[in-house]
C-alpha cells in the first residue's frame, strides 16, 4: 500500500517536472516568433498620491498572449528572455509601446502622468541602449520627463558600465527608480553609487507594515535614509486601507497596489480614468 502510494507520487512528481521543462522549452522556442507576431501586450497599473488620491502615473507591465499556452505572466518569461538575450528586442518594443501609449493619452487630454517601464540590467548593458531610447522618444514625441525606468537587479550588475548609461538617461530627462528595493542586491551601499531618483520599496515590506513593528521601523528607516540622500520613495503592493495609513504614517506619499487598482488593459484604464474623473482634475 505504502509502496504503491510512493510510486504514484514519484510518477506524479516526475510528470510535473517533465511538464515544467516542456513549458519552459516551448516558451523559450516561441518567444522570438511571438514578438514578431505581436502576441505581447501591456497592462497599466495606476500609481497614486496616497495622500490626496490623485493619479500620478502608471506602470506598464508586459503580458504574453500565447497561441497554445494562453496568457503567460512575466514571471514565466522575463528571466528566460534575459538569459537568451531576447530581452533587448522585447524590451525595446515595450519602451516604444509605452511611449506611444503615453503620447496618445496625453493627446487625448488625460493629463500629464508618468509612464513607468520596467527595464532589465541586460538592456542597460546593450551598447546602443541610450541611442535606441532617444530614437523612440523622437519617433513617438513622448516627453522624456514623463518617462520613468524601473530597474530590477536580480543579477549584480557591473556598476562601472551601468552608471554612465543611467547618467545619460537622466540627462534626457528620464526618471530612474530602483524596483523591488530591499531585496536582491539593492542594498543602500549599492544605491549610494547609482544615479537614481526613486526607491521603490518591495511589496514584501508593505505586506505586514500595518501590524508588524519591525516592518514599520524598517520602512521608516528607508524613508529617512532616502530623504537624507535626496531620493523619493514609492510603495508597491498596497492591498488594504491599513497599508495606506501605515505608509502615510511612515512618511510615504506615493504608491500602487490592488487596493487602488490591479493592472488594467488599455481600454480598462481609459474607462477607469474617465469614470473616476481624473481627467477633469488636471
Ligand atoms: P514589478 O515590476 O515589481 O511589478 C509589480 C508586480 O506586482 C506586478 O506583477 C503587479 O501585477 C503585481 N502587483 C501589483 N499590485 C499588487 C498588489 O497589491 N499585491 C500583489 N501581490 N501584487 C501586486 P506582474 O505584472 O506579474 O510582474 C511581475 C514582475 O515581472 C515585475 O515586478 C517585473 O519585475 C517583471 N516585469 C513585468 N513587466 C515587465 C517588463 O515590461 N519588462 C521587464 N524587464 N520586466 C517586467
Ligand atoms: Mg516594476
Ligand atoms: Mg516592484
Ligand atoms: Mg516587487
């Protein structure tokens, strides 16, 4: 009986393992084609001033509408895209699409809000990145002052090659923020050397900020240090009113999360912005 059970478990495990690597192989092998055939699209999560509930921006988040696998979240393909190098062309498409969309919203009178785009270190390291960004800005006519790049550091990047790139991007007027701050390699000693504007504090610090004194203290410390070195702080993963209260108490005024809105399709965002009267407030 026990033997039988463990044998079955083993087989189930084996099958799942096989499926995982099969899915990974399919993803890896169809990404390039998917990019060429316009299977990727963006969703936009609103960012708010949590003090007065004004919309301050959106974060563009990529999704993949796969012909066989259905909608695939970025967690399943971004790191693969980074490994294969496809993130450079996928990322270029994401920046162009975000700028086009931002310009369209501005032209429609939706107001001047920031469009934040996630950018991988791999993209910053590609030799003509800044030139490509300039080209996209010229092509789309989007105001670089309304563009923000959110950097994630899952891999410790070579600072000496990244710093000049960040400086040039900031000279163009683009905001730079460090995503998922407090996780991975984004320590304060690392940040000290980076020409950036904003720390985006990771959702794991927000999760229990309302009922955990330690989290509260850590968050306040981050805000204090950010203030001292002239950086702004934004919170991600706000899921409840109690988070908002704790964040305001901790000195943070900008944030995003399911409490305000999940990431929205372009049309959903337009409905959201029209129905909530953000247009007229500008
Ligand atoms: P991220 O940049 O830290 O984005 C935040 C993630 O948290 C998003 O997941 C968002 O949908 C989710 N989220 C937003 N509010 C809440 C909340 O209140 N609670 C919880 N639990 N989650 C919330 P998503 O869209 O699946 O993206 C995951 C990660 O994939 C992103 O994390 C980012 O690192 C990466 N990513 C997404 N789009 C892009 C992209 O266009 N380029 C690159 N390079 N990476 C991307
Ligand atoms: Mg982000
Ligand atoms: Mg983040
Ligand atoms: Mg995060």
